[in-house]
């Protein structure tokens, strides 16, 4: 049984590799619908992960497929990946000095399109207070366009984080405890 990660995320791939998994990567190409006001952010991120896993599983019917998505949630609003460096600066200015929720949803689909499960993990992240000059320099160095909230814990973004309450792997992009449990379940069925 082959394992497929429905993402080109290097960070997610690094987590799976560090846990000893061999896998291939294939992005889903799924268009992510926008977050709707009043929607539960945990349900939203699980929905996105399921959409990605389902799309890739259709092309890999004999494999186990992992879909994942990460969003940042603050004051009733989600933050995804910034569109450009100006948007990244704006996001980071809004986040600095505040505590936000970061959620990663996962969905694992087994052979034959059988849904093994979906879940999400939530982590509280408190950002340091940074000057506009620090933020501008960070954005120029880190190039954070591939990350929800415009920062990556595993890269230069870690210096912006004051405190994390929860699993750092969730911030990086895969709550490995949940992922490993679902992979094991897929292998047993």
C-alpha cells in the first residue's frame, strides 16, 4: 500500500519523512472556497483537507492519501497564505502582539476511496511585538507566501513566536499523532 501526500508542502513532507514514512507527493489542485462568516474554523479546515484528499485519491484508488490544510483564526476571521509580500506584511502587523488559533485539518482516504477519518488540531500561538521595520525585514528574508498567516515556525518565523500552546507539528502543517493513527488504521483495514 503506497502513501500519497496531497500537497507539495516541504514542511509536511519533512514531518512525514522524520516519522519514517515513504510516500509520494501530489498537489490536489483544488480551489479553496473562502471562509464564511460564522462558520466553525475547525470544520472549515477539515472540509478543505477532505476536498484535497478526495481529489488526489480519485487518481490513486489503491493508495492511502493524506490531505491537509492549515488556517490561522483571529477575531472571527481566517488568514490563509498571503497573496504577495505586501499582504504578508499587513498580516504580520495584524498578528503581532496577539494570540491567535492555528488549525490544521487532515483527512485520510484509504484504498477504494474509503474515508479513514478526518480531524483537526488547534494550537494557540502568541506572537511577539515587532516594529514595522522588523516585520518588513522578516518578509524580505523569509518570503512567507507559502504559509498561513505569513510565518513558518520551522523557518525564520520562529523568532516571531513568543509562545505556543499545543503541538508544534500542527503549526508546521501536520498533527502527526492524528496522522499516524489514521495511517495505522488504513493499514489494518
